[in-house]
C-alpha cells in the first residue's frame, strides 16, 4: 500500500516535477537539493525542490517533518507538512525566526540542505511495513481470498482493510492466528526490498497480477518483505522485517462486506 508512484517524478504546470529521492534510499535523512520555487497559498507558505527525501502524506502514510536550510546557514525553513499535487511535492512550513536579517527567503536556484525528523520517519516506516506484513499473514492463515484494500498507517489507530468477510464466530481465533503469524515472521526476519520494475516484472513480484489502478505502460515501485509476495507502494519502509518490532492485532471488525484489521506496535507507544 502507499502512494502508487510509477516513476521518480511526474508533474504539470510551471513548476517542475519533484524527484522522489527516498524511492532509492529510504534511510537517508540528510540530502541536498535545489529550490524550484516558493509558493504562497493564502496564509500557507510552501517550498518546492527539484528533489526531496521528505515523504508527502498519501497512501495511508503520514507526512514527514524536518527542515530545509541554505547551505551557508543564513536561511532555515521548518517543514511542518508535506503534500503532493500532480507530481509536485510542496513542503509547507515557516522560516525560522533566527534567520539572518539580510536573508529574505529562498529563491529559485538556491542550493539547500534537507533534514528529516528521524524518529517520526522510523515510526511511520515501521507502521507501514507492519501493514504490508499483515497482508502476507492473511494468506498464510487461510484468509487469502480476502482482497487487500486501503491501509491507514498512522500512529493513532492503524488498520488494514480487506474486501470480504470472516464469520463472526471465527473473528477471535483469526485475530490470535494473525498476531501469532505476524510475530513469527518478524522473528524469522528477512530483507525489505524496493524495486522499480516494468509492468510485467512488477506483476510477477506480486503473484501474477497488479491492481487495476496501475497503468500497463507504467513502471511501478514494488515493496517485497522477505520471500512474501510484493505490493505496489510509494511509501517508506524498514530495511529488515525484524525492525518492525512486536505487532499487536487489537481487533478485527467486519461491516458491510469489508474486514478491518486494527493493529499497533506496543514498543512504539509512550
């Protein structure tokens, strides 16, 4: 699950597309970029860069926070929200009040340093990877007929959703089995890989077919956890399954033909 980006960048209008540098290195927390523009939207201010390691909100994953700073240290912009529109990533926030008085703000062409809040990124990545792992576990415990839907990988009540139902009499047994299988796979470990592939190669990684929203002429980004089947995803993830930590499946709800699996990561709670 995640923002279904099919390439590193796309966009329209006067602003150039933004290269999603975190596609290649999900652990990178510091990087350089060039300012493409500064946008005012009502009372909001946004900086657009030629590339970014800050993940925009989408695909069930929260936005990153961090900062954008001039290489000479004269200007610092605190990023409090990140969004994407037609392939252009907008870094919303405010200039730091201690910037040098002569510095009025960023201009197109300025070279800048990007920094990501590492603790927030780590938690978001763990939650997102946990959601993908639960998809694999559903098949392993005999619920492979349920079709994965949307996921909500936010700290305030994450869940993954499936088309299809589980008999009410079996919900508690399946909750126990799902939690047990997830923690078993975490104990086994394995690498988490992100691959941008041709449509046919991507389909093979995902068990022979891709969701209908993936265009056949595209090159989807696929996330694979260990030896489990992959899934199209534009989000950030852990690099090893063991980094997810313990998963707690708190409950399974069934309503109107949809099954929701709620989970959390106990060691991440305050």
